[in-house]
């Protein structure tokens, strides 16, 4: 069966234009995209046909005039936590939230599940627990820890998209960091099979020099993770990229001071990419209430001037994409210590609301919807190497969303699909929302209800 999604406003490349997106629902692929004169000819032919069908017999689905048709978003930084910490989040709840939020594909981090995704057995366990319960497509990252160095290629051959490592304590004992020697060995190993290393880049020596602290003040937490920690760690990554030629990606850049070394490395031609997250672009440390653990994340949300520079780096292309770093926990973990930010779990829960929140924030900076879509669809797909995602073109996966700019929503954390409802976005009024999410040509979310879970477990091509 073929369907045509016909819209007056479809994002093709960087422009919103009238377009037909034709889909083969058996393969789940886009078979044709018609714009301009080709579209005018198709409309003329279809004018004499039965209502709801094209001249070729395809079912025509007319997108409402007030709605914009976009490629579904891709979020390559999501902590699902299942198995082992499924009470924090699980594949069913995470992918339900993704579908509501216009995300057609997520790539799950190798922690904080137990076991972490660091060997073939753990990878098989994670795929088994996800099977049959996912509403959107799901890929998996592998992990690089001291105990699995020398065997990373086996995970790569089994279809993980790359390897996450920490240079500092990860927060969970089963996923230890790589010290300097281990990191160098890991980078050499990943380079040997042209894999991808993704790095939580904070320097252990800088953080280790910070005195022990206990406080409800958000500024005290920020001071405990200074920009220098990011900068020095990123310089360490760049040194190893230059030495081994390893493809590397810097996760969740929060400090604008990191933009200069990243830009210099890219100008040098090194295979380095970097991401940032909506919470760094939307919130600032001066407006985070003390004791508000829902805003705690590592690295931290910083000051307004830093935020402005991050936006500049994103617009300039120093940063490649915007992803959620959805890292929830139970309310008990987030409120541990009664607001003492030294004890609270670090992570922002946000998967369902990141896209509309980013659209609003970008508009305040004079940036339109097409650019935001690029940062949150094609950009993450390109960085993670998720083939066929994030674009509307023939041969790509038929993953679409309908976004209605004037459909206002006030965020109520208690009504989000996230398993745990505590989020920094509660109370934020979004000026638009996702009205439909289409996966492989079939509607997953129709603006009211979800279809049965039919997402696919993805494996890296090649």
C-alpha cells in the first residue's frame, strides 16, 4: 500500500514548501518527494480522482493547513535504564514519551541499566527486554570500561553505534571511568576498526581538587563542576583523536569555553563532533531555585552569558546537534538529602518536551523551525550514524511528525509519559506541540492515542 502525506508546509532541505511525501507502507520507506512543478502536475491529475486517492491509487492524507510536516526527530542521548533500574525509566515509558514528543528514534546509553551494555551478553539482554514494547525505533550504544578493553570490536560487529566512556566517576559503580592510560588504549582500539567513541568529558584532576561540599545553593553545585573541567577533558580527547585518528564525539557540552578547542580541532580536520542539550540553552543558573534537584545535571546549567555563547556556537556549527540527555531517576534519588544538591541524582528528565521547548527558545533568538529540526533530526542521525533518519527524501525511512505552532500546552510533569514525573520543565508553557508522529509510514501517535508498540530495534549498518 502507498500513502501520500500532502502538506502546504513540509520541511524539504532547509525550506518549508508545499510537498507530497509518498510512502510505501510495506517497506516503511519514502518512495518519492514531489515539490514545485512536479507537485502541480500531480495535483492536476488527482483533481479528477476519487476523494482521498491520487491518480496512482495511493491513499492521500492531507495535512491540516496550520500544521507543519517535518522529519521525525532523532535523540541519540537517552538513558532508558532497563533492565536493572527500570523503576527509573523503561523502554515502554521512554518510547511512549518519545512518540508524544515527535521523536521517531532514540539511541540508548549503555548505563544506567544493570548490566551495562559492555559485552555481548548484556547487549542481548537489553535487546530482549526491549523487544515488543517500544513505540519508536531504538538503537543502542555500547560502553567502554576498563574491563572490556580489547573486546570492543565484538560489540561493534554486533551493531552498537559506538562506545560511551567517562573520564570521571559515572555515578554508578558498574560503569567505572577510564583513566588516562585506559582512555588512550581505548581510543587506539576504536580507531583500529573505525568505530566511534563518545565521551563524557570532565577532567578528574580538576574535579578532584574541589573541596567536599554540601549545599542547597545551585551556584555551589555549579562551582563544584567548573568550566575548566570540561575544557581540560576535551583537550585530552582532542589529543587522542589527533594521535590515533579516532572518530570522537563530545557529549552534553555545557561550557562555552569548550567551543574554542572544539572549533580549532575541527578546523584542523580532526574527526570530532559535539552536542549540547536543551536545558543548557533554555535554563540558566541565575534562575534555578536553590534545592531544585530537577535542574541538577553533570556538567551543570551555567550562567546567562555562557548560554548566549552556546547559542552562538550552535548557530556557527561548532556544535552539531541538540539532544535531550534524558537521565531520570526515582523521585527518592532526586530528592535525596532533602534538597542537598551534593546528594541528589544528577540528570534532567525531558524526553517528551525537548522539541517544542527548543522551538520556543530558538524563536526568542530569531531562529526558525527549520534550523531547530536540523539540530534535532538530521544532526543527531548524522553524528550517531543512524542511517535513513532525520530527512524527508526518497529512500529514507518514512518517519514524520506534524507540528502545530499555535497549539499551546502547559507542561504538567504529572501528566508526562516518563515513568518518574519530576522535571525541570513543569510549569513551562509551550507555544506549539506535536500533533502526529508517523513511523515507517504508519501513525504511532495521532494527537490523542498511541498505536500498538511497533518500533524496531536498530543495528548499525556496515
